């Protein structure tokens, strides 16, 4: 009886391995974050690398609205306490592909407001639109203390949900530090 239980357990582990193996071989997504201070504003440029996977491409091609949401937080470290959040901005990009016209309708929103809409037939443009942002304003420098260290923390989610056997949303996060020096 014990031998049978061990064989069943071993068989289950092998089955889980074969189901998860394609995900293990996939390239890991990561965030490249570049904070800058310009014209009395904290601006952030970032790129989610390796996020436009075959699963995302298939979801888009099937006509499912695909959305990447990025939560940007400007924070400062507080010794022996929880880090303080100075400002928060939520940006998202969506791709609604039309199979009949073979066009991507791309939408960008900042804090829930539609900022920009573009229509393209070029998949490379759609990929870049979904995963790259340039010079997103997070805060005014009037909220910052001179010569203090800050960091921008970004958390991202993609919809429709993919890459999880349980249907859980995968999140990718990253941070980049900088020191505010007024000029």
C-alpha cells in the first residue's frame, strides 16, 4: 500500500512538471526603470522586457482586449519604519485587435483618464505601445526634500490572466533609486 502511494505521489509530481515545464523555460519578464528630475517634475521612463510572450500574442490575436497596468509609486525610505509613499500614479495600455480589419486599437490611460488612442496594423508598434512608457510624471519636486534619497517602485499586471494554473494574476515589480538635488 505504501509503495502504491509513493508511485501516485511521484506520478503527480511528474505530471505537474510536464504541465509547468513550458513556463520554466520561458524568459523572465523584468522592468527597466529610469527616473529623472526635469523642469520641477519627477519623470519616469520604463520598459517591461520579455512581456510580449506567445501567450499574450495569442490572446491579442484572438480578439481579447489585453491590458497592461502599471502602478508607479514615488517613495522615500524611513529608517525602522514603513517607507513613506510621496505620490502614486496608475497608467495602463490596452490593445483591442480586430480580426476583420487586422488593426490594433491601442489606448493609454493615466489615473483613469484616456490620454491617447492610436490605430495601427503593425504588431511591433502594438508591442512597444503595451510595454514601454516614456517620461510619465509622478510628482512635482515641491513635494521632495533636497538631498534625500528616493525611489520609484513599479508593480505591473496583465489582463487577461495568463501563465498560472490557478488563474492567479502574475505581477512583476521593480524599483530604481535616485537622490533629489535641486538645481
